[in-house]
C-alpha cells in the first residue's frame, strides 16, 4: 500500500463502528511472522524465542498509527477531554497523530490529551515497554529491551501506571473477602533527609508489626474483582475511605476480626462474618473464608520480590500494576495495557 492509500485508510477509521474497530484491531495484531510469511513455532510463540508478550509487541509495528487506532476508542467513548462533549470532528494531524475539534467548546485535542501519556515520545517503543511490564521485568531489563536509557524506562513505567493505579471496581459482588497485609516501608531512591537511618542491603527491620510496616488493604469478591489501598493508618476511617461504597450491605463481608475492619462493617451496616482461623472455614458455613484474598496477598508479595523493594511513595502504582494483570489474565496484551494507560483499564471498561 502506498502512502496516499495508507493516509486514506487512516482517514476512514473515523467512520468505522465499534465492532468494526475491534475486528480491525484484531487483524492488525497478527504475529509479524504471519505477515512476512516466515514459519511460526506455534500460537503466541515467536520463532526467535521471544516471550509471547514480546512477540505481540513486535506485531504493533505501526508506532503512532497503532496508538492512533487505540486512541480512537477513547475519543469515541469519552469524547472531548476538555468538556466531555461527544460532538467532535476530525481536525487534521500533528506529530503523526490525528487531531479532533470539539463543536461545543471549540478546542482541539488528540487521543492522548489529558492522559499520562500526553507528549510522551518514541511511540514506536510503547508496545515493547508494555510487553516488558506484562513480563514483570525490572527497569534495567525493560530499558535494555526497549533500547532506551534506564531513567527513561523508569519514567515510562510510572507514566503508564498512573491511570492504572486508580482503575478499580466501583462495587464488589456477592461474598467479599477483606484483609490487610503489611509491606516494609521503603525510601528507595531518596538520597537525603531520611526519617531514619538507612538500612544496608540485606538489613532487617524491627521484628513483628511496627511503624515500618505499611498496611495494604485488599478486598476481593469470588469473581476475582479486586480493590486495594495503601492505608495511612490501620483504623476505621482509613478503611472506610478505601472500601466505602465498594463494599455495601448487599455483600457478605468476610474478615479476620480486626478491630478497625469490624468497626467499618458495623458502622456501614454490612453483614460481617468474622473468621478466627483463616483457611479453615466452619462446616456450617464453608463458603465463608479468607482463602481467596490471602492467596492474592501471596501472589502480590511474590511478584513484588523481583523488584528488590518498592518505594512506599510508588506502592499504589505497583498495586495497580498487579491488579491490572490479575484482571486481564490471559488477555494481558500490549494493546490492553496501552488502553489502560490512557484511561480505559479493565475495570473502567466494565462500567462503560
């Protein structure tokens, strides 16, 4: 296809229906080996030995064109980022991205305006970056895969996670398990003005629970929907801020009997089932247990271990990262991660 025909094809995207866009996106995401006619080792396997997510990233070879296609979904759903009007029209191109103009407020924008990815460069490497995130690579390994500097990979990671950190279910259904876990406070990256003496590599913290342990609350229903929060303090007010409106009197709430979480349930009028022995439901009520949320705690901490400590200030981003991977499951692709980064994460899409 020559450049003129390609430009005409891009202009015609605006006329596609949502179903047609999904079909077009699926057609564009075929493995590169299929396109060039080279042998493919198997479904989702790249002959070069790349991981499935890396192979999928290679398929997104269009750079800005692929980002424009994904961004079109955001424009169709959200409309104008300035006034939320749906009356928008195409308004030329800039920086290889189509621009739009709102008929209501008369302002122009592109699909990334007012998202964490606005003005972020090297769009041809975004798919590789998100594939590295799906694989859970360290910043150094992600930088090596993307061919960018270490600091660039770190900045990209948190730009891509900014929207995902707030992508949570608006409500949980049926039986809900809620429990807190504790993660060691970390000032990783901070070079001065530490509130305590720096810990040496391999050093230990105080035994048991202390002010150095940051409480992280996780609530999860039996369908796998998960919400979480870093609590400033383990008290009723903090838990209410995290779970208020998400866990309601329509739920059966399983908890471990902690003073703060029981007080939250009582004040909100939520039926609470206090389980004194996690992992051992009673014979009279075998469906009430904390196995689901405790297993999530285990997966979360095991996954975090690869980063050799996460700065507490960045912990909400990492919780959103893990929550997104759990929500997407086998559907975790570079396209899905980029959509999440521009405000269409898995939980937000469910409410549209």
